[in-house]
C-alpha cells in the first residue's frame, strides 16, 4: 500500500520560492556568460608583429629569444605565434623588484 504525503504551501510562499530559485539560477547563468565573453575577448596568442610591439623588441631579437628558449614561439602552419601567457611571463621576468 502506497502512502502519499502532501504538504500545503501557501501560493505566496511557493511563488517566492520559485522566484528566488530562478533569480539565483539567472545570476549564475549571467556570471558564466560574462566569464565566457571575457575569455573570448582575451587573446590566447599573439602574432610575431603584435608580440614585438608589446615587448618593444625588433623581429630579429624576438627570433633570438625563441632560438635561445627564452620565449618560445609556436608554429601553426606558416604562422608563428606566441602564447599570451608566455608573453606575460616574460614581461613579469623583466620587472625590477622594488
């Protein structure tokens, strides 16, 4: 024999419960979308020209940094790219401690 239990909740309380749950879900969704959009706007790599501009280095100097392993380039087809994280790390390594 199955016993069914029922809980009576006033309509106003039920409405508030659903609104709170939806508001929380909407906020989490908005935050996730905002993070995805920010990640999409942040470049994951830079071209040789952009990297030389950011670091204020000539292309031959950039090539030397790659060959010595200081700032490794990634080749994709005929393109030479530098990972944004590697460029940032190199910039950090150049900062003089206070």
